[in-house]
C-alpha cells in the first residue's frame, strides 16, 4: 500500500514537472533562429579570398620554376655521367656521383621547404579571412538575433533560408573596401 501511494505521488510530481517545463521549451523553440554559413564559399568568392588565391598561385609558380631548374641541373649531370662513364677515372666518377647526391639532397630539401612555405602562406592568408569572417558572423548573429549559426560543411541538410553566406560575403567585402579607403 505504501509503495503504491509513493509510486502515484512520484508519477504525479513527474507529470507536474513536465507540464511546467513543456510551455517553457515551446516558447524557446518559437524564438530560436538558426543560420548556416559556407566558409569555403567566403574564401573562394570574397575579394580578399580571390586575391589570396592568386598570391598563392604566384608563389607556387615561382617555387615550381626554381624546383624545375634544380631538376634540370640534376638531369644534365646524370646525362654527362652516362656519356662520360667509359672515359671517367674512378676518382672522377666518384666526384660526379658525390656531386649528384649533393644535388639530389638539395633538390629534396628545396621541395620540402617549398611545400612548407606554401602551406604556411596558405594558412596565414586563409586564417586572416576566416578570423575576419567569424567577427562579421558574430556581429550578424548578435544584431539579427540568431540563436545558432553553424558551418555548412558540418551539416547534412539545412533549409536554404537559413544560409547567411551571401550576407556575410557582402559585409566582408564591404569591410575590406572601407578599410582600404
């Protein structure tokens, strides 16, 4: 008997609690405003993003030409070694092989250093754009009453109506134009 009364009382308290909480959660759901942002689109289509991309491509081209020159020097030395293989003394052959090894080490170091430099430059350029975009996103979120703004790449589906990418892109480009003046 005592257990039955306790069980009924617990059930009644649970129902009262649920009834008190339910209206609050319904009110919160009505006022929630969600947005999504495609940062990759901001990186690709903003004026700063386009400039960063062209700067990066120019850096890559210059690195590739330097690497290509070093590769041609290696091929030239290999060709010389093959042509002169029968007439070179053991000491001269050893000297050419050492020179080739040195060139190969320099080539590999150059490739690694170039890749690291390009990666670092890309990080600097995109990092600045993303940082500035996040500031704009936070401002839009606060001014327009968003509850949550999420990165589009993390979402499987969302209504196109919550996508604020174009708004952020426009404000980002405007902020860059104002800062240049």
